């Protein structure tokens, strides 16, 4: 049961967050003071705990998150009518590298069963990739997908949608009216029989498509090749087939250079076919089919073997966030991040527009001044370019974020940063750079869920922890994306796409550490292939390269 109705996140805060609905006129207890709220305060939203004057700073998580645009009496709701986004300045400070290293005794001998690669990395899965260098080859990639997926047993029919369509077709042929068809109830579990996989050790063939490679800037093409190289060299990938048209900006030479930058001794099977050189499309596809099939035979030679948790590289992501994100799921993920860092693993915190307002805290945690300077410069440049394009970090919160209590970007950011725990920051990466250091890495990406997740995986994340308060089906083609609900209501409503419930922190049933331990256990099961993340089981293979300066 919930013991308190509201929470002050930090002692310096002048607002509190409602943990459940508080009725208009209901009395709340705040730090020994009691007063009535003047509005209904819906769960996840904030109210003032003191009288706030026009222009006064609004503090949450101990940082500046907004300015009052009108006088706000004690007990009044904080909303978009009386607050505007504001965030604090930042500068190069002394290093703040002291952190409470968690006790990792319980996890120090833990292992997962992974796929060991020649470069020393370990995958949590074993995929073959089929990738276009330019969007002109998307249709050919889809042709290969149609040829391979069903025939080799990789088709996903979890929900029986195909048999549902067949049933509706029969009703139509029997002369049933639209009303009768709408009233038809499908029979649960009426799915097509699955086909046994031909290659038992290959988790799947992933066919990526995108809209880049030619029409953008040369920098866009170079970034695309870096991103694709990140997927080809990824520990969850055994090899790849790449289709090139020939005349595009994203040339084969750019891709091979990007691969060499990431892995100088690259030895995976890689088949690159250029249509304008081969000529006939049918010949191109026949050659691609043969080489891909041979590649699958080689990929199937890999088997899972034990690996320490230090071989994990975990992406930290959030999407469809709500007013509970920063005080439930993100705290639990922050605990997991600290444990993994203490064990010698790598973690990635990205989404730079959602680090607005906490730049000072994060830059102070960088292990040296050069890294701190790089982080601050990336943040400044990103904000400047967004402003030139008529936006800014303050435009980041979505309609759903605002409706569920994240009414300024700084409020959203202060909670989002909790995913990164408290450990020192060992590296700062620009898109689409690769993780090369153990510990907490900052990666410059937009806040857009899929673009950011796509980039984290290209940087080396062999698994992603994804917190959500509103619910999202986001996944990734090659890395398991584990969804963690910030509230129990969401978990119960959307548990077909969400793996774990962190709402127990809000209700007081568990601490962030207890939920974090559950997450770590689940990570090992997913990384070992014992369980499938729900996004993977449902085939949520989202892949969107970031076109710089466009997304927040």
C-alpha cells in the first residue's frame, strides 16, 4: 500500500510529486507542515510547497527546472499555464569522482551464455544482417526477406493475424455483411503452425531498410556508413550481406573504412554486392541469396559459451516517459548501471536533449577536463543548431509527457539522467562513435526513442534497458530491448510488450535496489537466450538512422 500521497525528491525542492490522486481541498503533510491543495493534483503531477512569485525559480531533483510565469500559491498545481522551461548554466568545474560503489558480491561470479567473437566481444544473440547502402536498394532487401524468412523458419506469427485475415476472407465469400464481420470474434490461439528453424544457432536474419545514402549531405552518408559499420561489427552479428547501387554518396569504400576503424582485424563473413556493376537485378538477387545462405551456414557454427557480466555493454533508454519515470524505473536502472560499472561492464546514456539542466552534474562526473569539455561543447552545439532551426531543447517533451506530468524539458531531463546512476563518466562519444571504454559512456543522440536506440546499438550495446511510463513497442533488430514500466497500471495494461514492473517502487512494495536486482536477473536470462525480450519475440525491429540537426 502507498504510505504517502506525495514525495519531495530532493530537500531543496519547492515542489512535490503526487504519488496518487489528491483531491481538491485535501490536506497534505510536507516536512512537518500541513496545508490543503487548491486543485485536484493527479498522480504524477507536481504542486507547490511554498508560495512562488512571478519569475521565481522552480526546483526539482535539486536543480532548476522552470520559472513561474505567474504567482503560484502553496498547494497549487504546477502546469503549463504557470511555468516555463528554464535550466541552469554550466561551466568547467573541478572533478567530482567520488561515488558510493555498490556491493556487487552477489553478482561477481555471475555469467551469461553468449556468442564469443574474434575481437574479444561477446554477443547476447547471433544474427545475420542484410543491409542496403542506399534507399534505392530497399526493395531488393525486402525481396530477400520474402525469400528467406518463412522458408528458414524465422517468420513470426505470435498473434495469429494471418489466420484472422483468412477467417474474415471466408466470411466475406460467404456473403456476410460488414456489421457481421465487425462482430466476428477471433479464436485465441488460432495461429499458423511454426516452422522449425533450419539453423538452430542463428537467432534470425535481420533485413534493415532506411531512407538515407544518397540525397543528404556527405556528412549524412559518412554517418550512415559509420552506423552500418557499427551493426556489421556488432557482437550480436555473425556476418552481413550488403547491397549497393553504385552511384550513391554512401560508397562501399566509406563503409569498409568505417568497419576498419571499429575493428582493424575484422574477419566476419561480409558479402558486398553492387547492382550497377552486376547489372541484371535478378542476377544480383540470385547471388545475394547464395552468399547469404552460405553465410548462415558459417553463422550456425557459433554456440553459446559462458562469459562474465563485464562483457556486457548495456544501453540505457527511455520513451513514453511519465511523472514517475525519474522516481521509479529510472532509479532502478541507475542502480543496475552502477552495479554493471562496478563489475567492469560498459553502459551507455544517450538522448542529449534529455540531459538539459543536469549538464553541470554530468560534466563534473567526467573523469578528466577534456571529456567534460567535449560533453559541454556537444550540448551547446546541439542546442544552438536546434535554436537556429526554430526549436530548442525546451521543445523536447511530447504531448504524452506533458499530460503525464513532465511539463518542461528540465523536469524530464532531471529524471531521465537518473538512468545513468552515480558512477564517474569514462567517455563522451559523438554519433555514431563506438564504445571502447568500460564504465559509463555518454553518447550524443536525439531524444527520439528509435533513433537513440538505433545509435546505442551501433555504439556496441548488446542489450538495452528501456523505461516507459506511457507504453511503447520500440525494439531493435539485433539487440534485445527490455521494457520496464514506471507504474504497475501500465504493466498490467500492456504486459504483452512490457517485460518488467517498477511501479512497486511507487507503491512502496520494493526499493529501487530490489527492482534493480530483478532487472539484473532478467538481463542474464535474456543475454543467455533462456528468455526472449518481448520486443524481440514480437518482431519489433525498429531501425532509424539519425539525420543530424533534424530530431530532438
